[in-house]
C-alpha cells in the first residue's frame, strides 16, 4: 500500500482515461461528464484503488462519488496508513 498525495493520485486517475487530455482532469472534474467515461473506466478505477492503495471500492462506492476529489477522499478515508 502506498500513502498517496493528490498529485500522484491525479496522475494515476488520469491514466485510466486514455483518450482524454490529462489537463482536463483536475480534482473538481465531474469525471462521468468526460467523453472517455465508461463502465470499463469505472472498473479500472476500482482496480486502481485496490492494487495501488489497498482500498476495497465497490461500484456503489464509486457511484457515490461525483468528482475526482471525492474519489480521492474516499480512498484516503479508507486506506490503512
């Protein structure tokens, strides 16, 4: 498990959106509004939370997040630092 900072998290989050300009994705971005958003990207975010940060995130948890920062906050709150 890695302790994350916001910049490292943003970099990992942006990597899940392969066809989106990375500069379009900031903490306040409502990620479901991005053209590249799909259920496959959502699953990638769930896998990222588990593999990179050791956090179990369900599809329901992800649906409860609207912005990139809300995903960050969920992972931060649930990581075992």
